[in-house]
């Protein structure tokens, strides 16, 4: 039995507010990829889908004169750091287990290597799965942040993912990010 569902996370006003900046369609697609990769690489699918859903929750709106400014973003971005902290706070608030919340937050922190020293970090399987899922939905010029989805199909896809995770999760109960 999970403490918190994807639906609970998704409908929370904090999630809605921040995910609108980076794109709800992207967040859902990445959660679906993360679920798929989690199954393939024997990683807890509940953790993977939650981290993926929230991975870009730390985005700031990088606009200059009403337009997205990619240079400004690249120079100053700390969305993974901010996202890890925001996601952790939110998860604890809605009743997530502390260890689970920590694993998810660290996976969010490491989903992008844009600010990390190259090649010095060995990612854990959960962290790799979330980073791979993000890459799988990436489009050139950051277009993945602008895809749109209507509220009804968004919620349907979240619920579908929840029920797939519910049917797997007994296998992973009490395990941390990986079964290896
Ligand atoms: Fe990101
Ligand atoms: Fe992303």
C-alpha cells in the first residue's frame, strides 16, 4: 500500500502551479517513460514515476521581454536543486514516507547534469531511470516544455499510471530505489 498516489501529488495546487511553467504534458510523458524504464531496469516504479512527474517542478520562468531566454536560463538555472527541495516539502506535507521522499528528491536533484562536474558522478538505477525518461521526451529548442494537454486526459493518464503501479507495488514494498 502506497502512502501517497500520483493523483494526490498531481492535483495538489503546488504541483499545478509549478508544473504549468515547465509543462504538464512533459511531466506526464516523463512519468510514463519512467514507469516503463523502471520495469525494465528493476527499479521501484512508484518512486520513479513520482520523481519523474515532479522532476521539473523547480523551474523558474526564464523570460526576457515576454520571451523565453535560453541563454539566461543556461547561465543561471538551478531548477533541479529547487525542484528537489520543493518536491520534498510537498511529499512530506501530503504524507509520503520520509525515506521515499528523500530518494525521490535526490533523483530530482540529479535528473540533469547541467551543473554537475562531468563524469564524476555514478548515478543509482532510480536516478538513471528518471534522467533517461526526461531525455526520452526531450525535443529540440526546449519544445517539450510547450506541449499542451487538456486537464481531463492529464488526469486520466495519471490515474492509469496509478493503477499500474498499484498492481506492481507489492513486489517492491519495503524496498528502496532498486531491487539489485
Ligand atoms: Fe529538467
Ligand atoms: Fe524535463
